[in-house]
C-alpha cells in the first residue's frame, strides 16, 4: 500500500512538472508564477491605460503594446496617443521604493524595504533615456513611410516617485491631459493623423 501511494505521488509530481513546463514554453504561466516586478509592471500598464482612456477626446486615438522596428533598432511602446496635435508616447513605470538619479544618468538606483523588513538596492535603466530612444525609433519608423512627424515621449510614474523634475516626466492624470492636449502642437491634418494611426496599428 505504501509503495503504491509513493508511486502515485511521484506520478502526480511528474505530471505537474510536465504541465508547468508546457505552460512556460507557451508563455501561459499562471498568474502566481509571475515575478513581483512583472506583476507590478502589468498592473501599472493597465492602470495607466485606464486613466489615459478617461481623458481621451473625440479626435484622440490610443494604441497600446506596440512593437516598433526601424533603422535596425526595435522598441516596445506601452501607450501611444495620436491626435491632431501630434504623436505622444507614454511609457509606464510602476517602481516601488525610493529612486535616485539624474536625468542624464544611464542608470538609476532603487532602494526598497521588503514586507519582511529587509533592505535591498538595485540599479535600473534610466526610463527617460529609454523613452528618448523610443521617440527616435518611432520617428524613424514614420519617416520610412514618408511621414516626417515630430514625436513626443513621456514617462508616467504610477507611484509618483520620480527622482527628477523633467518635461519628460508625468505623475498625475492632469499631467497626461496637459501633455497630449495642451503641450506640443504639430497641427496634423486628419489624413496625416489617420495614416499614422494605420501605420502604427500595423506593428
């Protein structure tokens, strides 16, 4: 009886491992298997998309989770708003803890205390540098299709914990509204705006 129970237990464990392996290979890992950082990022992106959606106007188009390739470079875009004023990239960061760094630094420092009371420190890529790169690649992509359009980009900090004050940093819903509706004005025609939307939807 004991041998049979041990055999069934081993069989169950082997089956469980096989199912998890298949899930990993297909990118369908259960929610609980996500790292806390990835989970926080997903939550931040959903939250940002929601509050952007709340302030959109009739002529605004919001595209999310785009993959852009141009000039031999590629990037991922969390949110892009296109309207008659221009093209606006909004990169979302949901960092917890305290951030340290300057606008021109390649990397920033993140300090955090865990729920268990442990302190840890890590370096993160400067998100302002990241969005500058996104602006360049997106601009190059549009130029490849004959659209020489000025592209603006911003980093939205969900936790309002940016270590710098910058024109590239957004921390409230009003900041987002001001950026896409009252900031730069490229005065895009309806035809040009619609063409940009279609090109970005292709990606």
